[in-house]
C-alpha cells in the first residue's frame, strides 16, 4: 500500500512538473485569434473583461501581502470594476507597489505563463492558476466576485482533470494569449476616461499622489509594461 502511494505521488509530481509536447503552430495562432475575438468586440469585452479584473485585483492583493500590508478583502463588480482593500502605512514603497500592481498584473501574469508554456510546462501552468484562484476566493467579499472566481477556477479544474492533452494545451495557450492581449486594452481605456475628465481616483492618480509624479507618467508605465510583456510573451508562445 505504501509503495503504491509513493508511486502515485511520484507519478503526480512528474505529471505536474514534467514537460508536455508543444501544440502545433496552427493551434498557437488559432488561440491567439480566439483571444482577440474575446477582446476586440466591445460587447464580448464587457463580459470577458471580468477575467482581466480578477488578475488586476489579484495583483493588488498579492503585492499588498508581499509588502507586509494586511489584506482585508477583494470585491469584483458586474461592471468589471473591482476594489482591493488593505491596511497598513498609507504611504511608502509598499503602498506604491500595491497601487502599481493592478494594471501591470494581467500582462505580467501572461508573460510568466508564456515562459511556462515556452518550456513545455502546460500542466504546471494550469495547476498554478487554479491555486491562485482558490487563494483569491478566500479574500472575496461579495457574491458576484465569489461567483466569478468560482466559475473561472472551476473551468481550470475541469480542464486540468478531465480534458485531454490537446485540449489542455489549447486552453492554456488561449488563457495566456488573453492575458497578454487583454492586458493592453485597460490602460488605453483608462487613458480615454482621464481624457474625458473621469477616473479621478484611478490607480495612476493614486500613484501620482503617492509619488508626486504626474499620473501620465504612471499611465505610460502601464503601457510600456503591457506592450513589452505582449512582445516578449508572444515570442515565447510562437517559439521565436
């Protein structure tokens, strides 16, 4: 019995941390097109943007914890906005990093995912994403947010446990393309809102108050991070 358990554990370890074959290039391109189809049309984006919001608020929450702040809760709203609340020093590096991590989280998560896929670790990516979603669920403080995270996490669990290798690969590539491509659009949306005089309490404006740098500097940083992540991640996904 003990030998069987050890063998099963070793097999699970190899499955999660081992490498899987890269999908055909047409699958990589098809998943990029599918991701664009979920991002470009405004009507579809209003729904799919919820996934970007999960990554955005998760980024705030993770950096709050890493910088020693106390994370008290995360809320996700049906208009795709969100709110992450943490306690701690209201100024300083920790607060700056926490505020800066929202718009940069989706593209950087996509870049990390592209690095994993580029090294053939499809299963590991799916498991890590599931673990992060479960950890985030613990901090969700409203019903809509909980439902959104449960549905997203449930999709990862189903694909990880029930789908075949080809479906897992296609799903993983689609998710990473979505984070890379979808991580570019929010900064442009924020720029448009600020041009119209809105979003006065945006992450860029909060960072401006914290650092005394113009909000446009932080907005430019969001653009640079998202575009560079897309270029770098795209090269890994395409095997270039």
